[in-house]
C-alpha cells in the first residue's frame, strides 16, 4: 500500500523497514507528466526482496517524472530518505534507474547514505557529484543503451565519464557494462505483469552483489 511523502509524492514499502533500507528512484521523460511506478525498478525490487528478506525497499513515485522538473524529483527523493529514516533505517542505499541516477546523486550526501547503485543512470556532465565523497557509486550500464526518437535512453559514455569524475572526488566507484542489454530492465504488460528484457538478470545480479556488500 502506498502512502504520501512530505513532498506530496507517493512511496511504497516492499519488505519490512529496519536498520538498513534501500530507497528506489525511477527514471523520467522530457515531458512533464505525472509520476508512475517504474516497471524496471519494480522488477529489480521483487528480485532483490526475495534474496534479502530482512531489508525494506522503498519505491518512490514522483509528483512529476521529468528531467525538466528535476528539482521536484530530488525533493521527492529526499522526502523518501526522511521517511526511511523515520521508519528506523540508519544505513541507506539508493537504487536508481535512468534519471533516478541524478536524483540519487543529488541526495547522496544525506545522513546515513552509503551506496548509490545506478542502473543505466543519467549522470550528465553538469551534475554536481560532491555528495558522493566518501560514498560508494556502483554503476551497471547496458552496452546497447541509447536514446531513440520517443524513447529515453542514456549512452554508456555518460556514466563512464561520471564514474571517472566521481573517482577524482574520492568516491569508491565500480562500473560494469552488460553486453547486448538496452535501457529498460523490464516492461509492464497491459494486465499489470512484467516482461524482463535482455540483460535483466545480469542487472539484477550486479545490484544484488552491491546490496550484499552494503549489508556486510
């Protein structure tokens, strides 16, 4: 069941929040449209929740899911971090898909955040990475990811450049490229179910490895 965050966005828990929690932030579009639940994030959360039954995963549904309104999305991410801490979480990881990469990085300096795990993250060159100092940045990127007309995407070269910049700031950086994988991890069917796309399992395994490290 979803609930309202202080920013006015929605959030929902999978698993029970405890001392550790993972806040999950979605991608976006150029158009200023209402937020939705992300099929890619939801697919990853379901997979991770089975492997880590003691963790709480808090998914965020933005008020407006658009990089034209990035500041609003950053506020929604911050409100979710506050909600996770209010629920008892002391150690936090941020799981970010696409535009969520920028949302997570902008919130990486928040108290308790230890890890930003980005799946095909949008990390443009003008993005301030200062919040990653002393944090771990783990990036997994599909080799075939790229924007096409009408469909958002992020070229792997963008996350490569961001990884190099983050290292110069003292972040602990890991980056992996998945062959033959595209931008989305999963798509939602009309009946509400999900279809995993090429590379989905490898995205999931990479993130699971980072969550293992986070929990150690």
